[in-house]
């Protein structure tokens, strides 16, 4: 097979969906997908934020308010995409989140929220889009390196991200008869708006944390939303045509190798 270069025409003519696309990793992925030539639908719960994000990203991006935990919202979205573009070629199921909560302090509400946002929302998104998802499409799920790390305060969050990785493997076999590839990405440390809105960290705390953790990352820096977006474009493109069922760890080597002083 000839080499495939990732350029502004890599995904030309493709239609993509990015959940949680108003900010952070979802926004960075939508930016990279549109730069690679795709028309991108971005969705998030808040109408004003998602419309503003789409306006910043340009004319090849459309923002629609959707709550991924509500199937009726997703069904309306699927009908809109069908009417406007006929079908989907790419899905990046990114919506979700979580914050550090001490094990003793976990409430039923906390657990329900994490399971709903990070597992149910992913399942509903892919399941509802299946009728308009093209054969041979690429599905990418957003997991996390926390699934490997055993970080204090993140037990349920990490468990949901381990579940996302498992969903990608199972759906690989569920959908292989349609030639649909399913993979996940596990981002490393990527300081985004969520550090402030969900973790309730100040700007100074985010900066201090990023500087401190950099010593653990072999490439010498924390990640950006666009770094994850580049991985999403790769998994969405023909360059990854022989890749399915994997979890692509995008963490600068943090969890794979020792980065301490020699």
C-alpha cells in the first residue's frame, strides 16, 4: 500500500462528529479534523458555548446542543446529520469528565454522574449513530491514562475509562462485518479548561502542576488538545487502515518509560 500523508486533504469529503467539542480536547480534535478537510459536527450540552466554538473553528464546523446521556437528543442529531450530509464517516466520542473525589466521600450521585457521562453517554452516542455511520467508518473513543495509574481520588473515573477501552475492543468485533474500525485514545496530562471548571484549580495551580509533572514526561512537556487531535486524525484516516481495537496512549511517554534523572 502506498504511503498516506496527513494533509489538508487527508479527510476531504468526510463527515465527522465530535462530542464534548466546545472546549479542551474535543475542541482541539475538531480543529485538527477540519484542518484535515472534514466537515465536523461538534456537540455539547450548552447551546451558547457550542455555537461560539463552532464560529471560532470556521465554516466547516457546525455546533449543536446535545446531551449525550439523552437518547432523544442524539436521535434528533442523527436526523439532522442525515438530512444535511446523509451519513457519518468519523466519530470521536470525547464527552465526559471527572474530578478527584476521596473514596470515603463518594456519593451515589457522584457515581451515577461518572457512569452516565463517561460510559452511558459513549454507548448512546455510538449506538444512536450506527444507522447513519458508513461501512468502513472510523470510531474513536476517548479514554485516559488514569485507567493504568491507580491515582488516589480517581477510582470510579479510572474505572469508567477502563470500561471505554473495553468497549472499543468489543465493538471492534461487533462491527467488523461492516468494516468499521474502533479504537480508543488515552491522553496524558493535557491542561484544559476542565482543570479549572471540574478540578477547581486556579490558573497558578494549573501552571505549577504542569511544571511539576513535566519532569515525568520523556518528551519534556505536557500535552495540548491539538496533540490529541493529531492522534484522532491519524486514527480517522487511511494511514491507520490496518489498526483497530487498540488503545493509543498519547502521553509523551509518561506511563510507558522511566523519565527520571540518569
